């Protein structure tokens, strides 16, 4: 009898173990299936835009058109005018290209969401591509601002060594390094973000796929992701800002030693343009990324994001054009040359 009971107990234990193993397999299969369930997300967009979608569509269309026109004119001016061959304008061309691309990553999708409800949908892969492109371009621009500050430091503080220290080869190398580091920086964040399990909520409380709002939808622990985001972005932004501020401390000291008022005004003119766009660019990301997850990016955080993703790329061409006489003169030459060639190229009536 005892042997029968013990045999039945052993059989029950084996049955429970087999059922447990089956349940574990089913759970794993469920997790795998849940991971593929979320094949798209819904972008909720910016606050208050749903009340007047047509009005905001026209507004964003105007902003986007101004951004593309302004940055395209800067690219054409820098690329076509032989007088703008200095390293500063070489980096300005890179900045204009980055601004045009950065605005293109976000604004067309916002406009599509204002037109139709389907325009707010974005696929899982599309969300990953948008997040990667955004952080790739944004971080590259962050590094480029630092390189531009270093260029101004060499030009003003070490003018005799400037032609050698900032040769064409050095300019191309510095620009290439900024693009390469930006690509690696974005790849780290994108891989960490989309390696997580997304098994339920689809609504992203934001107007594009960014790290903080996407992490809120993850069905897994995001502590490592938040720590990497805080440390990585914090170190990058803080390090670049410290280098920029240090460069301008030496620049201001050197400019104050210039005896002529015209020389001081010219030096400050080129530097204030750069400082203005740096402040417009650096302050909003600090408000978004360097804060706890509970108060992170969401619909209410759209205003600072709009500032550096949409407004700043539009303002940069105007800031550099209005504060720089050489760019204004080159732009006038480009427009006048185009107006002279257009009648000649038109077919006779």
C-alpha cells in the first residue's frame, strides 16, 4: 500500500513537472507572440493641435518650407561662392544639411497626422528608423557645434597657426568624425530601446518616436536603458557644452585685447551667431532627457522638443545670414546671378 502511494506520488510529481514545463513553454511562446503583436504604434501628436488640425497643418507647412528654403540657400551659397571657402563656412554647410534632414525626420509625419488618423500610425520598423535618424542627426549636430566653437577659437586666439591647424584635410576629418560618432551614439540607443519587449500599449504620447515616450510602452525593466540614456546623453551634452564654453572664454579674452572697434565687432558678430544657435539647441534637450521617467517626455514636453527639432533648424539660416556680412553678400550675388540667368534661359516667344 505504501509502495502504491509512493508510486502515485511519484507519478503526480512527474505529471506536475511535465505540466509546469508545458506552461513554461507556453509562456515563452506567448512572450514571443506578444513581442510580434505590436507591429505598429500610434503617435498622439502635439497638444491642442487636434482642435484645429487644418490651421496647424498650414503652420507646420510654413515652418517646414522656410526651413528647407533657408538651409538650401545656405548650402547653395556656400557651395557656389569661391569667397566662402574658409573652414567656418565648410562647417556651416554641414550644419544646414543636418538642419534640413533633422526637420524632415519629424515634420512630415506630424503633418500627415494632422491630415488623417491613419497618418498618426507608424510601423514598428518605421519607429525604429525614425528614432535612429533623429538621434543620429541630433547628436551629430551637437558634436558639430563643438567643432565650430573650436574653429572660432583657433581663428581668433591663434590666427597665425589657423591655416595649418584647420587645413582642408583637417576640416574634412573633423566633419567625418562628428558624423561617425553620431552614428555610433544613435545605434547604441536604438538597439537598447528596440531590444526590449513591447507587448501591449501602442499609443506614444508624443509627436515622433523618441526614447523616453517609447520606453514607457515597454513590457520589461527599463532601468538600464534609462541609466544609459541619462549617462550617455548627459555626458555628451555636458562635455560638448563645457568645451564650447571654455572655447568662448578664451575667445572673449582674445577679442577684448583687439585694439580696433571694427575688429572687435567683426569677431563678436561671428561668435554671437554661433552662441545663439547653441543656446537654442542645448537647453530644450536638457529639459527632456535629463529628468525622471515619471515626468519625462510626453504630450506636455512637446514644446521644448518643437523648439530644437522644428524652430531651431528654421532659425539657423536667418541667424547666420543676418549676423554675417560675408554670407549676406554672397547670397545677394547668388540671387542676382540667378535673376540675370533666368531671362536668358527662357525660350523666345
